[in-house]
C-alpha cells in the first residue's frame, strides 16, 4: 500500500465524495503493537464520506508526521470522535446508537472477514471485552510495510457522569493503517 500525499488525498476524496471536515493534531504511537512505543506529534486532515447503510458516516483521518510528506497514518472511523461532535448536545443520537449493537457488530464482522481474506489471520491478542456495559474487539495485522488495527467500541449502557456528562460513551468502528517507514 502506498501512503498518499496531500495532492493524492484531495483527488481520492473528491472521487469518493469526501468533504473536508476539519483538521487535527494528535500525539500518536505509530506501532499499535507496542504499548510503550515512541509517540510522535502528527497533523492531519479529516474528510467525511457519506454512507447509506451504516448508522454513522465514515470519517477518514490522514495524519502526517512532522517530517513525512505522504500520510503516515490513515484512520477510517465510523464513530463520534470527530471535530464537531459534542456528546452532551447529542444525547438522543447516543440513545439511538445504543440500540444499534447488531448493526455495529455486523459491520465489524464484515470488515474482519474482508481483512482476513486480504491479509490472512490477525495476530493473536487478548484485547476483547464483552461485558454488560461495553463491547470491545480489536484485531491486528503486521505486514511488511504497515500495521493494521481493526477495532470496535460499543457502549451498551449509557453513562452520564457528574461534571462530564455523556462524554465517555463511545460507538465506533475504526481501522488504523500506519506506515512502518515512519517508525
């Protein structure tokens, strides 16, 4: 996989009907398999792609290492952690999403099957949590030139904590592809 530069991203997103939604600065570990890996500051652009069959639109985050010209990390995020979202102002949406566990699991499983067909079995991990209040699933693939992470987070019981409200609730499926060239 070739990681795109800014011009290629703009062309790709135009062809996918992506709309520039915002920008972000994150401190990110480029190797998702290392818990204490070297984190670096990244800057990036976030594009929103409309979807029709899933409850949340896809946001694609293109993150650039300060030194790199092509994107170093690409995050495909069907979730709420995007520039304009405020959970406390969207409680009804959270309640609706809380009823969509079947759709989230089906979408995750579909992506998982696609990845297994394309990349083989994932690395063995013990990161899954299946509790009455939350469902978490994570899978990792290590390829010659990149790392791939597939993750599902689904809040089964909405939390409303004093002082922060609904901010800790999460409903997302995320695919993170990070370049080994940037490690």
